[in-house]
């Protein structure tokens, strides 16, 4: 999986029937080694992530193992919202 | 999924039988972090995207979950045409 | 799919049984945004592409949806030979 | 597969039901040609890797061929902990 | 597929049960456009490739279409050993 941050939502009125009703969010991946910004992708979201939240994204065929995406043309899905507080605590304790 | 812009159509008279009749479009991905141009791919299109339109592209095995592509050697498909107007409004409201 | 150019053939006498008899070609991908040369891959070919020809390549599991590759360890296949003439005409008409 | 080093654990209270109970670790890939740091990913772990350990990571659909991940939205899994001592011995013997 | 060179073997005593007995080799990919060294991966090997040999590697789900890897968490497999001599002859004849 990859870590990313939701930066926007996206609309596509003309789209595949199987995507109708699916919430699509623009996510900036945070996977670069030295903290640089990574690629920008679009992920389906059923977890309810909001703009600005740090999320966990799954890509490829595994992205369809969520909800009823199995027969959808989806290759990226938000599978979790990262608890930023705990994330910081772990960072601090690591350098204690 | 990735955001891209259709930049051309492409012809291949000699091709896999299962691709006969499939509309193929050249798409420039717009997935780089700072707005630079991304890789150039070729995607199957049944949505009816035109040259210059901003599109949503699915890659990998999920790209076959459209129309009757299931048994085709297709690894990229246009799954939506992005509404550029709403896209700008969201951008404006984000910085309001 | 990706656009590429066949630059050589390749021989591997000791190989997986299921690859015996499969024609393998070295292809330079032409997928970089500003026309730079892309990665070099090896693709199975049943279309009959020759060295120097511009081809359409499918990667990943979709590459096995050709001929009887379904049970082969193949992750890249040439699925079409691009008509370079029409390709140029389209380029010209685009800038007319 | 890729070689990587576990650099942290990660928490996501709100996540896909099928990920509940799955240990997720942040792994820095060590796959760059000249030893530079590679991308940062998140991998499921049932082997019991600790922070600082060098691990073997599988990505894509193969990552689900572990434990009961088959129906999970997992695209990266730790599949082994690398014996660093033997790794060094091999390096030494290679240059003897 | 990608071309690579075997640069080392690798040991992981603690690993997925389904990998026990599987020979794992470290392979440097030679897929960069101008001959630069590519990423370093780990591939399963049942062909019997030795350190220093030039090999053909398959990645992704296709890598499991070898031997009895179907249910293994393997995403890279050596599928052939490249005949370097013929490779050079072809290079020479191309520039004759």
C-alpha cells in the first residue's frame, strides 16, 4: 500500500456505468524517500476520507477487493485513514 | 486511476484480433507532483473521449472490467471524462 | 498499452518450457513525455513485428490474453504494429 | 520481490473491515541501483518483522497469496526477514 | 519481461512457508534506456541461473505461472538465461 494525502475531489459526469455513485478523490502519494511529493492518483473511497486527510491507498487488482468493486474498472482505493497523532508519537518514541 | 489528456488517436492495422474495432487513444498522463507532463500511454476508449479532453484512466487488470474487454490484451482504459469546470470551482473554493 | 520500437531479437536457450517456441523481441518503450527514450523490455510477439517497427505493447496480466499465453510466465506482449504513415498525417492535421 | 527495511509501524483506526487485525508496517525499499533510498510503502506483516529489520516484500496480486489475505485489499506483504549476516558473508566471498 | 543480471543470492530463514525450498536470487535489472543500471529485485529461480549470468525476468501475477508457484507470494521469477554470444552476434549484424 502507499501513504497519501487527499487533495481534492473529482467529477466525471460521463463515465463507466459501474463507476456511477462511486466517490472519487484525488490523492497525492507521499511515497518518495526524502519526503518529496509523489505522483497524483485518483482513488475510489468508501471509508469517507476528507480533503487534507492522510490515507492508506491500495493499487492494482487488490484495489477491487473492497465493497462491491470486484467488477469495476477501479485500480486504486482508499483503504484506511491514518491516525496522524499516533504516527507522531511513534516518530518521537523512535528518537527518544 | 490516473488523470490524463487525450493527445491523439492511433492506428494499428496489424493487431490482435480481439482489438479489432476497439478505439485506441494516445493519452498523456498528468500525474506528476508539480504539474509536469507524465508518461504517454495508449488507452482503449468506449466512453467517446475526444482529442484535448481531460480523462480518467484505469490501468492493469482492472482496465479489462469494461464492456467486453475481459478477454482482450488491454491494460489501460479510459473510464471517465473529467468535468473541467467543476474541477476549477473546487480549486477556487479550496483557496477561498 | 505503451508505444515502443523493436530494437532486437533475443535468445534464451535455457528457459521455461512454456516459453519454448515463443518469439521474444527487445522493445524500447517510447512513453517518455518529451520524446526521450524509455525503458527497455522484452515482449512476446505473435503479430510478426520486425526490428525497427513501431509497436503497441501490453503489460501485466493482460499480456497473457493473447494466443495461448494464458498459462505462460509472460508479462509483456506486442499486440499491434503501428501504422506510422497515418500517425504522421494525424500529427500534421493536428497542427494545420 | 523487493528488499526493504522496516522503518515504522502505522495506525489507521478507520479502515476496511478486512484489514482489522492486520499488522501494517512502513517499509523503505532498498531497490535503487547505487544504494540510494527507494520509495516508502506500507506492507502487511504476519512474519513478525521488527523496526530496523531488513525484509523481503512482495507487491501486487501475489501479495494476497499469504495467510488469509486472498479477499483483502492488500497489495504489499512482508514475505521474509533477510539474514543480514549470511548476506555479508556472500558479499565478502564474492570479492575474495 | 525485463533483462537483468544475477548479482547475488539471498537468505531469509524466517519466511512464508510457501517460499521454503524456493531459490531466491538478487537481480539487477538492465532496462534503462542508455545502459545505466536499473532497480535491484529478488526473483525466484528454478532455471538454475548462476551469479553473473544475464537473465530474463517476469514480474507481477505472470511470475506465478511457473512450476508450482501459483499459490506462492512470488511477484518476480527468472524465466530464461540469455545466450550472450548470440546476443552479441545480433548486435554486430545489425551494424554491418
